[in-house]
C-alpha cells in the first residue's frame, strides 16, 4: 500500500528517521510499490528500496540518522 503522507509511514520509520529522510523513504517506497506491482514480495521489496534510498543521503550515527557529509 503506497503512503500518502509521512504520518502514514510505519511507526518504526517515523520514530527513527528525521523528517527529510521520511520524505525520501515515502517517495522511494511509492515508486518501488508501483514498479514491482507484479511481484508477490512487492511490499518487502518496496521497504528495502526505501531504506536503500535513505542510506544514500543519511547514515546512522549511534541511534540517530544524520545527513551524510558531502565532500
């Protein structure tokens, strides 16, 4: 099920990610949801894609997700 707003994201995502990272997660999840429409593992794949998208711009430091430093 695609998400409309970040408040619709799973509680574990909302609890751990900052607002911008939640927006990245939501967009990536929704895109993957549409792309993998024929897959029996659609939801699992969409969550994996969403986390991968977040990890391109954020890194976990201790128990917090912080923006990656751009060099």
